């Protein structure tokens, strides 16, 4: 039997997510103690990265660090996403996107869905962007183009200076109006939620304040994961029951050797 929890989003927030592709949650996502434990855990992780590893590239860290499931599968975050994807929830992915102070890289305009083509049917993913640090216009917060979540597969072109960007391609400029961009400014333990098809980006961090967020990505279990097209990836049943015949990983087991994880040069971010 599926157990339905009380959604934390208001009807107005859910309506904004459905019509504009994003919404903001200005209250604490986790209890103060739970959030401080996550922040401390992240500081230990980033302090032990090998020399030269960019902290923007900490993709799927839960594959090598099962402790992260303490937060990824916590009711406090699942109650947020249940409001927009329903009570049967799978964990799709997670990513620490950390821009160091002074030289944090720009994230080009993109849709997350463009990197997941062929893996999900349909591509309906909700990303909870949890602020670990303050995230403001000063240190390169995320910005979104409201209403662009109806597409998801725009045309891309190479960026002019790939070394200064988290990844080397960007949505072609004629496909969106940057004047409509909305800055997503958050304080620690606040979050935004956005549809995986929404156009978004962020500027470089040239300030003296680090900008880190933890993206926790979820989908309805009615979405089919085509694992044969994404063979190294695992999803996890977070709440409720499977509806699409998916196979799920075991959150008590490592899916990737830690040394291999740290050697990866993953793309993606916000």
C-alpha cells in the first residue's frame, strides 16, 4: 500500500512549478541539525578531493558514498517533491555543484534533459537545488527562463572558451530571451525546485564567497528508466511503489569505487 505524506509545497507553489517550471522553498528543508550534518559531510568530502579535481564536477556522489542516502531519502525532502510528482518516488541522481570563490566556472544555458535523452520515458525529473552556501547574484546563483520546461531538447553550440565553463556547449541564443531570466537567490538550507527540461544557467563566481548547492533529483516511478541506454547508472526507490517495471539499486551498497568516482570528469551543473 502506498503511504501518502503531507506535501510541504502550497497549492500556489505547485501551480507555479507546473506553469513556470520552477518554484522556491524559503523555509528550512532539513532540521538545523540534519542540515549541519550534511554541510559537515560535504566539507570532509571536498577536503579529500585529489589535487586538480574541480569541485563543480561532484556528480552522482551517492554512488560512492552511501551516507548521502541519509539526506536523499529523508522524508523532509521527499515531502517536497511529492507535491509535484506524486507519492511514488524514485531517486534519479544527485550532484554537488560547488563553485570555489574567485574562479568558479560559468554554467552555460542548458536543459538537464538534453543530457538524459534516451534514458527516461518520459523525461519528467524534479530537481531540488539545496543551498549549502548562500547563493546570490554576487557568487553566481542559478537563473532560469520561466515557462521553458515544455521543450527540453534545444539546439546547442560550442562555447567560446570551454576552460571557463562547466561544460563545453550552450543552447543557441536565438532559442530563448535572456531578458526573461529570473535569479534564484537562496540562503543555506533553502531550496528551489525545477523541472529537468527548464532552461537555466549561472554566471562564474568571481567573488570571495564560495557557492555550493546539492542537487537532489527525483522522478515518479511511472517514468521508465531505459537502463540499457545508461548502463552505469542506478536509480533507487525512495517512496511508494514501482509503477513502470524499473529495477532499483540498493542504497546500502556502493555502486562505484570511490577512487573511480574521484577520477571522473563529469559534466553537468547549475
